């Protein structure tokens, strides 16, 4: 077998509008694992928001979380790669958010921190299954290792504030704007350390497992998957992916509503 790792994005690739994984995709991933191929998630989601999927698919290995800021095995409680945001930068983001009326979310490997409940925290709870911890952000950077920040936007005013935030921290942080099919009108903005990407995380994952990048298949649907697909030996874009991702892919599979992951697995692995 030429390929040893299959890396799969979550929202828009595995998880569709109703928040579930199709029976076809589940079966194809199970057959992939039976072949001895490692199946790893690669997602902007935090670890806690993936545990249900990991358990459902019996994925006991290593995964890429926080849009590339963490590579770990929840089952083994083992980190192999992590790029947190510096304490100084977290402090600056909190101060800027307070000054400009921006609702900022902060994440450690185990907690989702907010300063007050909002419609965005309701979505995190109801769809992603993560319970927020409400705290005063003042000095939080001294008590917690922050892996990722987050901005959630839907209105033009919120989008404008998020863009001003991204512009202000352009030289010190990295941002990815992502969506999930269940909430097509909402932007989930990941706020990350400047060097973070799914591609660099994949390099760390492959190195840890002793696998060449040429032996990796990656499937994704978003612009944040461009570094992932350009690093993998075989790059597969979902049919619902934007043209920019399709342009760098080796193959375009079916869309999320037609189990594109299963179709790709059948074509290249089974």
C-alpha cells in the first residue's frame, strides 16, 4: 500500500449540515483503518469538539487540532507538536478586544474561555458540544496556556470588527476564516500563533509517525486546508470546496452531501 496516513478535515468534509457523518463515510473510514492506514482528523476545531467524532469512528491515533496549533492523541493524552500564542500577544489581544468592543474567545487544550454568554457561545455548546468557562480575561494569560483565540461573526458590524482585529495583529498572529455547513452565514475566525498552519502540523505528524509526506493523503474543503493539501503526497478537494482549493488539488471528489470522503477512499485506497 503506497499510502500510510489519511488526513481528513472535519466541517464541510466529514460533517455536513445536520452535524452527522454519513454511513458511507463511516464505512469507508473503517475499511481504511482495517488496511492498517492511520486515519487522522485535521481541523480548526478544538480537541473537546472532536472527541465525539473520534469515539464514533474509533480513531485512537494522533490528530491535528486548533487549525494546526496542536498535534496530539487524546486517547494517550500525548502532545507531539504545539504552538501556543505567547503570553504577551494574548495580553495585547485581550486589551484590544476590550478597547474596541470585540467579543474574543480563548482556548487552552482543555477549556473554552469566554467573558460572557453570547449567541456564539450558544453555538459552541449546542453544535460543537463544548461548554464555556466564564472568566475575567484579565491576567488569564498568566494562568493558562492559550492555544487559540476565536472571533465569531455574522453581521456586517461584527465582520468589520473582526477585520480590524486581524489587521491590527497582522504581523504577530495568523488568521483563518472558516465555515461549517450547519451555519453557512457565520464566520468562525481562528486566531493563531504566526507560524501555525495545517501543513506544518502535518509535517510534525508524519515525522512523529516516521512516514514520508508522499505517503499521506489529505482531504479538505476550505481555504485553511490549502497548506494541508500542498504538503500531502495526494491532495483531494471536496466538490463543495472553493476554486482556490480545487486548483491545487490532485483530485476533486464528490461534495459533502454525496459522501465525497468515501468516494475518494474507494478510488485511491480500496
